[in-house]
């Protein structure tokens, strides 16, 4: 049976969103109070409130019923590419737009053996050159062996926030990090594991199964 990632229902806000969210919401609140006294303030209240609402939407972190399967999607988004790798693995790249949930989840249960921040550029995540972008490289020790996952920053998403350190045991579908505003997440399937998704397919973190039986 599928299991919930949390005992609480509903939607919460993503950890790591406060540096962006709090100032925006505070500005909107002040502008709404001042709008009662001034037409100029009222005019300002419209965009600031819209921006605050957008931020609340961008940083939503809904609860999920986690799907059973060997490998599940670590990200909400669209499958950008599926590429065989020289070492026998298959890379599944998932593009996250600013409208997607930005919280990433563990594709398998296991132990985090490495969390490495790699400096780089900030070209659009759909660009081939994004492989040289700022990124965080994860390795998990799982029942399938070593699993590599990479969070890649994009033009807008310039900050990746890991939630768990090296040595942490994680459950499949557990929240492990945040990419602010969207970007790309790559998951490498081990040799002999066939992808169950196709290019252009929409994925949901913790819900969409990536591998095929």
C-alpha cells in the first residue's frame, strides 16, 4: 500500500523559503494597511499582494501518498531527456518550471553517502550547457547499489538547499532538499534498470515511478 510522507494532511510551506517569502508577505501586509489611507498605497498593494500570493504558491510543499516502486521521481516537472551513459547507467533529466513544487524527494530508501556542492554557472536549465551549472550531487547507498542524483540550478534558481547531511538514512519519498524557483533534477538509473517514463511526460515527486519492472 502507498504510504504518506507525513502524518499531517494539507499543504505546508517549504523549508528554506523564508528569506524570500517573509519580506514579500510583510511588504504586502504593510501595503494593504496603507491602502486604506492613500490611493498611491492602494495602487502599490495590488502588485505586492500578487507577488506574495505567487511566492506562497511557488513555495508550497504538499503532502504526498508515496508510490511503491524501486525508483520514484525525485522532482515535479517534465522529463527533458533520457540518455544512456557510458558506464551502463541511464540518466533521466527532469525539468522543473517555476510553477512546479520545488521540494525534491529521495528516489529510494537508503543512506546518504555524499552531498557535494559544485560551483558553476546559471544558464537556463533546459540548455545543454546547464550541466556545468551550480549543482548539488547526491549519492545514496540503496538496495540497488549506489544511486546518483543531481540538483541543478538554473537562471532563476540560484540556490539549492539540502535538507539532510551525509550519513542520514532516508525513506523513499522523504523530502531531501529545495531548489528555489525551479531548475533540473537528474536521476541515474543503475545498469539493467529500464526507465518507465518518456520524454515529455509529467512527473510528480514521490508519486511517479521512474523504473520499469
